[in-house]
C-alpha cells in the first residue's frame, strides 16, 4: 500500500505548487488551469519528487504551443515554439489524497469506493463511511461561485485552492489531515461533526430565563451542577479531564465551563457544559466518542421543567415584592404607628378607667377595638414584609434532590453513588 500513498516530501512539494494557486484572485483559482514550466520544477532541486509524482499520475508533463512576437526591421514576426509544462491530473491526485488519509488514520482502505467519485461545478465529491453514517466530502478544486455550496448542509468540504467563502468550521485545508497521523484521526472526528444538521450536533440544552440578574444566573448554573451531581456525575474541572475530547472534537478549553464524569462499569461518560449566551449546552461523550445520550436528554428536559417552575415562582415573588423593603417600610410604618397607638390607648382605658369596667358593653367594644388594631398590624406585616421574607428564603435548589430521584425512578434508573 506504500506505493499508493503520498510521502511527507511529496506532500510538501505539492503544497508549494498549490500555494501559487491560492495566491491568485478568486476568479482565477482553478487547478484545471494550473501550468508551470516543467524544467523549472526540475531545476529547483526537486527533480526526483516531481518525477515520482509524474509516475504516479498526479502530475502530467505536456507540450503546449507558445507564441512570441518579435520585431524585425519594423515588421512583427510571430514565432511559434513548444514548451513543456506541468499540469494536474486532479482525479488521480484526489485518490492518492484519500488513500494517504485512510493509511495515516489507521482505517481500512477497502471502505472507500472510488467508483463513486463524481464531478461537480467546483470539483469532485466522494461519500466516505463514518461508522454507520456516510458523509459526502466535496473536494474544491476551483473557485466557488454563485453560492452553490451554501445550500449543501449534508457534507464537508476540503479545499485545494486556499480560503473559501464559507464559515471556517465547515471546511478544512487539504494539507492538514494528511501531514500528521493525529491530524488524520481528527479529520474523521471533524467529518462526523459536519455530517449533523447545524442545530442538532448531538447535544442537549436548557434555556436560561433572559430576565435574570447576574447573581440569579449564577444560582441557576449552580443548580445545574447540583442536578448533574444527583445524576451521579462528578465535577472534574482540570485540564487533563478535558482531553482528548476537547482536541479531537475542536472544543477550545476556554469554552468549557464545567466537565462532569461518571463511570458505569467499564463505560466512561463525560459531559462538557458550555454556555452559549442564554443557553446551556450539554455535550456528551461515551468512552471518548461524542454521542447522543437519550437518558441524559430526558433528564435535561426534566431540569428545564424545574428551572421554568422556579422561574415562575421567582417572578411571582418579585411582582408581589414590588418596591424595595425601604420603600415599603416608608409606607407601612406610619400606619403601624397609628394602629399600635390606638391599641395601646384602648389597653390603658381598660386598665385604668373603672367606670368602663362596670359596663359589659363598653368592655366589649374596647376589646373589639384592640383586636381590630392587632389584626390590622398583622395584615400590614403580611402584605408588606412577607414578600421580602419569601425573596430572602427563596432557593432555586430546595427540593431538587428529591425531584431528581423521583424522575430517575420514573425512568426506571437509580442514581449510583
């Protein structure tokens, strides 16, 4: 198989050739139009490499007509000559590229069916198997025009002509995957990611309320951490626990807020918690492979229900609370003083005025007056103070553990400690 792959020297040589194409204006970047004088290739110390690539069929040496205009005694003479130039056999080049990629990644070359290569406006395409999935890879060999590729969300792109007018995460340069063995492995991981629709790249998520203050938002994030711990996940926020998934799946460590790990027998489950504005994403890995965990997804749905319930409760308290405690006291205290003063006066009358004590009717009305005053004081306290007390004692997490265990029992699973 070694004669069917590209050596590092050959890859570097081809990269030098293609760099000339990538420097051209977009409308001129086309491998089909590539021409370079053959003797110049052999004169730069790369004769063996260029000859080897010619034998493999990647490079062709062909003769083209060249016309020069010379002036002789005021007359223009057109002289025709032959020039040996180098061109690309693009389809052969792509086959060697794919074979080299397969070899460096340690995969089985028999998984690739080169009879399925098809030609398109901007190059070629070939379906490649990723586990049980098949991903169409588009090899871009000439300039993209007319927005043709923007409508194809079911594939990935490999550029042979430099930068493309596409989002950076949707394409990769041809050189990177085949220069190192690890890069070849990461290419297939990236390829699997590109095979998923943009809004469902195998992760669960919860939406955070948009009207939360920063302190309340932190409380909700702590609630999420507690919930995962009740699901038997352990928080492991150290760089070594981010590896190798963060590299293989292109997760910059700066984007990972928390990492949670759980061992189930020989199976290792890992969750990356990523904050995306008002959304918290849960990216799941099972034994290092990015996966969709159905059980976790159900639990995250239950977590969203809990957050929505607590958010509604928090908003009701805030609505009743209305103004700040100081503003409420400014309104309530004068009324309390009047009510208390009235009650105290009534008590003094009962205690000191013997004439009133001789009349049951007077005693009844005085006691009633005291009772009404006390009820008024209690009512004012309930109306003005209790909402503030509720706000002080409100907790996003109270009852969460019981709720988590209940939902686990409903799903037929039990937390492991």
